[in-house]
């Protein structure tokens, strides 16, 4: 309260400043994900490994660019 009076700032603004300083000091750096080729590698259905053929069969069409060999 005394600091608030000395700096002529509200407690809310002092708290906001303190939080901002803390986050700038202790926030871990976030890696750039837009250039990482592994991001999204594991996206998809968890059944992909066990149902790969069935998934491909349902997604293959004349316009998909994929073909199926017997």
C-alpha cells in the first residue's frame, strides 16, 4: 500500500507491472513451430497403425491421385 502511495499508482497497475516483469524474466522461450517438419507428424487417428489399409481404401478416389494395386 505504501509503494502505491509513493509511486502514485493503483495496486492493480503495480500488480500488472510485477506480473509482466515476472513473465518476461521467467517465461520459457517458445520454439518456432512453423519451420519444424516434425510438428503434426503424429496427428491423426490412433487406429492408423492397425487400420491403415481400411483407411486408405476409404480415402482413395479418382481425384485423390492415389491408386490401388491388386
